[in-house]
């Protein structure tokens, strides 16, 4: 685990913005993507978002996210296709440029969450059919569902909020063909089951996750962006899950749910400007990200404390 002094020192050296001569730029909440000649260069910043809002930066977050995604992409490449070509820097992935399917594919195995799109928020308000899936009465927060379910969501414009919808609603919107939706859904179910198996071997529960699917130039579908990172997925410790559920306590997690919950407990759920993250929260979030990296990969995290913008420019062989 990274020492506190290193985390504290890195608070002032996080990557919040990028300015690189790499082609056309698209700035997402966390990733800055540059497109040129059929290749996409994805720079994973240290920004953290929750409730569809960018909240600030977390030390080493970009390094952790990019390397966890690279790990999962590599070990699942024979199971499902992905867009990765190379990883030239701890915070950079170079990939095949794909056409993004306009739907977010969310897999869920537990009745949980704090955001407006979460299955638990709907359930506690009396909803018993979520994204087309029937839910029984009498369930408790954080309880396991009978089986994993696909709960797609719309992709909101920048600054907007995604909305959970059913397969039927997606078809009515005519944003994706039935064939593509079902093919992508089957890929997601396979990858999620694989992710849950690997996580269980590491003493973790892969609770839920969201996937982005793209179409390659040859017309085939593949996974893009990230998979099974602490930004896109929720992880709980396996060993005390049942005990904590029985007591009504929240499961111990290793993902950005800690940041979401901290803000929600302070009264913020995505409306208006977010309150600033304290250095203590930023460092604790970093510890959780790093701990998850080490648990999942079985490797000790090696923090690169060099100024990230300088290092990235050198590793991508960009001129000043």
C-alpha cells in the first residue's frame, strides 16, 4: 500500500486537464479521448465523478483505473472482444476507434445504490418492475437478486443525468437495432459472470457494473472505454457481507461508492454545484482504489510520482 506521505504529496500533482497534440479531442467526465487515423488515444485523468458531476481529483486515480482496465481487458480477451491496441503509459491506452452504441449496458446482481438511477432508490419508492424486470416484495437494501439482470440506461448529454430504461423502451426509442442490443447484452452477461468469478477468487463480490460497447470498422461489436474498474463497478468484501447484511450495515466496499455516500450523507445528490472534496476524502478514496488494484491484479501498486502531463508527453513521444 502507498504511504500516506506519498498520497499527500501527490494531491498537488494530479492530472485534471490535458492539452495534447493527438488529434480531435473529446473530454469526458474522467477520460480525455483523442482521435486520429482510426486510433483513439485515451488519457485517463485523475478526475472523479459521481451523480453525473465531476467532483475534483484523486491522487493516482488515473494510473489505477487505466491499469485495472488493462488487466481486465487482457485476461478476458479470449472470452469477449475489446478495442485495446497498446498501453504506452500508466494513464494512457491506445485503441481502435469505434462507433459508440448509444446505450449504457448496466449489469446488476444486488439491490443497492444511492443515485437516482439505482435499483434500490426505485425499489424503496415502491417500484417493483425495474427496467422490465419484476422484483419481489420484502427485499432489503444490499440483498442479492435472484439472478443478474441487464438494466440499460440512456446516455445523457453532457451535464445531464442518465435514465434507467427497459429493453422495450430502448426499442421504442429506435436508437439501436434489436440485433445489436441483444448481441451486446449477451456479451455483457458473459463478461459480468466472468468478472464475478474472478472477483470471488480474490475474496470480493462484483456487485454491479456498466459497460460501453462500440462497433469496430469491420462492423463487429467490442467492449471499449473500461471494464470492471472501481469507477464503472461496485465491489464489496465477501468475507463479512452476510454478517453486515444481517445487521443492516452497509457492506465494506472498494470503489467510488465511498465518495458518493460521503456526499449523500452531507446532503448532496447531484443537484447544483458539488461541495469540494476534502484532502482526507481524496486520500481515503485513493487508498481504496489502490487496495482494489492490488486485490484484483495480485500485484503491488507502483505509483509513478512524476508530473503526469510531462511523463505522458514523453511516453507518447510528443514534442514540446
